[in-house]
C-alpha cells in the first residue's frame, strides 16, 4: 500500500516506512558498545547475543548478524563484518 503526503509526494510503502523506523547509523558509544543511532531518539545499544542488520560495503541491503563480546577484544560481528561508525544498521532481523 503506497502512502502519499497531501501534496502528492510519495512517502513509500508501509513496509518501507516501518523499516526506516528501525534503521539508523552505527556508532561506537562511550560504554564501548555499538549502538544504532537515529535523529531525535536515544541510541539503542547492541549487546552480546543481539541480532541486528548492518551495511556491508559491496553488498545490497543490510546483512543479518549477531553481536558477541570477547574479553580484551570488545564487541564484534559473528559473521566477521567490519563494524565502523557511520554504517547503516537496523534493529533485529529482517521483517
């Protein structure tokens, strides 16, 4: 179902809007954890065992992965994805 603003501009499908509400930018927090940050919202920290999706350069869309923690090494993606500030990321699994 397409949604449009009163001026006729396309706002996207309900699915696109729902997805955009879960997406943000990956940023390292002072706590040492990664978080998904969105304008106007508190950062959502990703802790060990959490499933999330992240942008992988050269790949289409966001890739599902799980966060883990190794003492002395910090947090990392179990799939070996290189996490860095500024990547697109989303909460949870794909809808």
